[in-house]
C-alpha cells in the first residue's frame, strides 16, 4: 500500500475493477429509475391517459424501490450479495420489458370491472412496481460490498464515484429519450 506524495493511497487492480463494475451498476439503476418521466408526454399522446395517471407510474416505481430496500437489506446480510444484486437488476430489466409490452398485452386481456383503470395501465403500473422492487437491491447490496472490497483509505473516493454514477444515470435517460 504505497502512499503518493499528497498522502492519497492508489487503488489496486481489484479496487479499480470493482469500482468500474459499481459505477456501471449504479448508472444502470438510475437510468432505469429516470426512464419513465421523460416518456410521460409521449405516453399521454400515444395512450390518451391524463398526466396525473401517468405520474402514478413514477410514484409506484419509487414506492416499490423504497419498500424493497429494507427486506433486501436483510436478505443481503443473510445471503450472498453477488447473487442478490444481478437477480434484482435482471428482474427490473424484465419488468421494463413488461412495461414496453403492456399496450399490446393489455388489449388481449378481458377488462376488470371492479377497477377504474384499463388493463394496459394496470400492467404498466405492475411493471413499474416490479421494476422499483428490482432496483431496490442496489443500495443494500453495494454499500456493504464497498466496505468489503475497498480499503479504508479509498472508500471516500469510491463513494464519490458511486454518487457520480447516479447523476450520470439520471441525466442520460432524458437525453436518450429526447
């Protein structure tokens, strides 16, 4: 562990590779979470849903993500985080595929009379809930993984990189949708 002239400890190859993986994971999670808001005007025109109704999709995603973090925190302490993290993110990705297919799938299902929303919107809402739950694995798994894989002297640097990935992910999706 060699300190440089300014007192900073350089990162070894394992820490650099882990940090890159961490950065990509966090960027992807935040890109998923910021995908729906820029789509709302497009969906409003294409599906003729009111804006307040489409705004519920963002609320359901965020609610699922918030509710899922506590149980995933418990599971990540009990089971191997290396399996929990990709499973959750894969579940989130599959949920977005369901979201994209909802307009076609919803048209195939018989209407549910007791619910004031169309099947398409119900499928979109379910997909957003599942996506939020899937992405909720990121914080409870990655923070302990940072502690396990990064030396004390480099944790601040890596947490800064972790935070920057979030903002790059947030910023990338509206540009891509635009």
